[in-house]
C-alpha cells in the first residue's frame, strides 16, 4: 500500500526573546509534520519562505507590514504570542494583518492548534482573546494617543509629566484623561487605571503602589 506523503508546515519562530523563541520552537517540534526553525539561529537570509511566522507583537507587526509590501510572493501568515493580553494591541495587530493571537501561557495543544489553523488560511484567536475582543465591541475604543496617556497614568505620572513625555500641552493631556475616564466609565484617575487593568489595557506589574 502506497503511503500518502504528509504535507509539512514550515514555521519560523521569530520571537524577540531568544529563550522564549527556543521554548516555542521546542513545543512545535513535538508535531512530526512541522518543520521548525528559529530566526537567527537555524536560518539565514537565503532560507526558504515559511508558511507561518510565530513572533512577539512588535516583530509580528513588522513582519506583517513587510509581507504586505512584498508583491508577487506567497507571504507567510503571522501568529503573535504575547505575554500580556492588551485590548488595543490585539485590535492593532488584527487591523495590520496579523492572522493569529495567543497569550504566552496558552496550553501547548492550543498553541499547535492555532498554528495549524493559521497555516490553513484562517484566523485564530485564543478563547480569552476572542472574549476580550467580543466584549470590546460593546465599548468605545481608546485612541492610540489615549492608550499612551493611560499607560503613563498607570505609572502614576501627573499631567505635566505626561505632557512633557508626549510633547503635548497640559490642556491636551487633561482632555485625553477626561475622554479616558468617560470611555472606561470611571470617576477618578485611579479607578480608570483599575478598570483598564481588569480589561487588559495596561499591566500593573512593577507599577507604583498607589496603582498596584
């Protein structure tokens, strides 16, 4: 009886953290139909184009942008593995051409399933990510600038400090803070940061005690 040849999926792991990259590659190599390489370790510039690129968020966005600009080639699909589930980052990734998004604490089976789904041409979001995005559809999204102001608020910075860092007027910062509080249905800056943390818009790790 003639054995059917298994179609192999070529995967490039391009996570910015080398230890995480090796760990992701090790998990993927458990599947016999995966050909896995780690960017900068196993492959050079002349390597064959992969079917799927597994990356951190920023690397994934850069890869997706480069693939959009490359014409006449079959661009690989991008799956992002990210440590923190942040609503605006997930939204930005999907809008800019990323095909899959999973948290780093995903189970290995779910990770492998996500890679296979993306390789088949479909999109894949981890259940927690999908729920987060579904919930966000009922709320007005923060703008990119509001997200920057919110992150600095979570660091405990005052309006003047935020204005200096973002090179904008203090009055503009106040307007952004007012809009953030309205969108998060918060009555104070502290409550806004707390609500944002619950929604994954900011992380309070290593933040001042007032917001931790």
